[in-house]
């Protein structure tokens, strides 16, 4: 197995402050906190999969890599904005947002459902960092985003492998999986990203979920191109049992792209007001 990359593999000396996009920086600060919060997700997953030591081991390794993503993004944010204090931002975030760490049953209703949700998250993050890679002109962020996107795609395959293992003995219908996937996609407007955006960007004003969610979503959604959406949704549909290259996936991607464009326009108007 190839050695996993480390922060020492990143040529930080190539950082170019003239290529930093201020709006993208604000979105990356939020992503830093979400990635760095992986330890809570590992605890939750190990509780839920309490009788599956193989999955628990995989989840712990996943958490190590996710936490490294947070540290890499935090270091880039500090180069772009020396006033950014990732430790303080993380403390603020965890003081206001925590996962349910005392549960032993999946909030998705089943282990299959939990794995579908995890696959969807990895689809989303792989697409997001691919979009950052292709949108940014700053060379260090471009490389960091490329490495993280590759990790997230591999993490999707990890969760998909475990999902297929559970499907073999406890099958869940395609419709049930699709319902969970769509529900998880909709949760991108919940408190986690909104709170991360607020805490990562100095907690300006009182916390307003709708406002912070819109501010983050506009800065993130404007990065995407159709290929990012097509690939991400195709991966999500694969976890639901659909052909990622099939007619349904093509129509789903076209609809998803139109909805994203419409939402980006609406968010721009909302923020202007």
C-alpha cells in the first residue's frame, strides 16, 4: 500500500497571496472545522457499529486522514490570513455544535442507511474539493484540494465496500437507499456547516443559521461545474444501487445542475438584500 501523504509533502513555500480569493478563503475556513471534527464522527460510528470491529478499524483510520485534512486546510488558511486562529475557531465550533456521542443506534434507522449517508458525504466532499482544485489559482490550495479530493473518493469506496457487505446479508431496497441519500443531501443546510462558517469567520454578529448557511452555500456553490455535479451524483446513485452511467443518472445530474444554478442565483440575491 502506498504511503499516505503528509503535510510535509506540501510545498508551502509556493504559496502566492496574490492568488487568494477572499470568498473562497471564508468557505475553506468552514471546511477546516468540519474536517477537524472527525474525531466525534469516529466515536459516533464506532458506537453505532459496536459489533463490527473491521468497520471500527476502518473508521478510525478514516478519522485520522480526515483530521489531517483539517490541519492542512488550517495551515493554508493561516498563510492566507495570519489572524486566523484554528484552535480558537475549533473550540468555538465544538462549544456550539456536537454530534450525539452517546447513541448506539444509527440516526438513519439502520446500518445500511448509515453507510449510504456516509457514501453521500464522501461524494459531496470529493466533488467539493475537486471544484476547489479546479477553481482556485493559488498553487498550494490547488494541490491540497487535489490530495483531499483523492482521499475523499477513496473514502467513498471504503464506505461503499462496507455497504455492499451489509447489503449481501441485510438488503435494503434502492428506493429506501435513495430516500436516505436525498435526505442527507438536504442536510447540507443544517447547523453543522452554518455553525462552522460562523465560527471559522470570527463569529460576526449573533448566530443566524439561515444567514450563515446562505453565506457559506453561495461561496461553495459558485465553484462547481457540471462535471463535478455529474460525478458526485453518479457516485451517490451507485451507493443506492443505480447505474452511475445510466439514463436515470444522466437525468438526475442534469436536474441537480439546474437546481444548483437556480439556488446559486437565489443565494446571490438573498445576500445582496
